[in-house]
C-alpha cells in the first residue's frame, strides 16, 4: 500500500497561509467596528446623560459681553425705562431706597396680573438661595455661595447660575461676576455650594447683591430666582 507523505515544509506553508488569512479577516473586522462604533454611539444618546457638568467660571470680560442668553442682565434697573448714566460710580445704596430691581423673572417686580392666573403656571418649582455677599477668606474678594432645593421637582440635578451685582449711583445694579454649575445637586451643605467671587479694586464700603437662578435639568420648571443684598468693604471699578 502506498502512503502519501507530505513534507513538513508543505504543512508549515499551509498553516502560515491560514494564519495570514485569519489575521487579515480579524484586522478587517476590527477596522469596521472602529469606523461604525462612533456613529452608532452618536445616534444613541444615553437617557441618563446630564445636560452639563462641572463648574464653569465666567470671566469679567465675558460678563461684559452682549450675547449672553444664559446669564441675567448686565444692568438691573430699579425703575422701568430707567436711563443708565455713564458717569455713575459704585456706592452704598441710600437708606430706604427701593433696590428690588426691575427684571421680569424676579419675584415681585412684574406688574400685577402679568403672570396670568395662578393655575396658568406649569412645571415644578425649585427654590434658589444663597448667603449674603461678603468679604472672602482671603480678604481681597467679594464673594457669595449659592445652592438650591428641589421643591416639588423630580430631578435632583440643576443648572445653577450665581452672579454678583454692585450698586451704582444712578440707582442700578451692575453685574461684575458670574459662575455656573451645570450639574449641581440640591442642598445647603458646603460640598454643594456654588461660589462666585470678584477681586476688589479698593476696600471702600459698597452695596452688593447675590443673584441666583436655578433651572432643573431635563424637567419643565418655573424660574427659581433668589437675591440677597449686603454692604461689603469691597469696590470694583469698570
């Protein structure tokens, strides 16, 4: 009986060719996965993704801009149609002066009936809050800390914006600094504070306002706004 004998060289060649083909197929498959994966991920957003995260400081230069849909007004007037005087300077608000400010989203500043019937408001009601403006621990900045409470809202993440306003002699509040946290948890503990501050140019006594706005992430809500005022030995020019 004749037996066919394959040489070791032919067997090795067969294994080598198979290995190369398998490696080529594997590489092609991996390349296809790399190409398709980003587009698939992009078209399937996670239902648990937050709208934003982290604390984003807004510089004084940015706060002086004009295209700022996510920030409160640069100037809050105490009367409707009030003129802003270019020669006005920072000062202490006169005793008994109406410093509430005329801004549509601020409670108590809209004309009676402007919001319509109470039942017309929709959405949940978050609660914004802060401490009074004060001189920071380094004694060189005016500072405030902001937080929020869930109220009757379901979601426990919110975009919180805190701004510092300085009183001017034309009876206006002028914005000097803002900070935003797009993923802030509710509660007053120091680990959940949002800090906003601005360096003092001098240490003359001046009236300051902390203005806080809360927008609950991924939920329809009514404006949560808080303001607190205090005189602080800090003055910022410009």
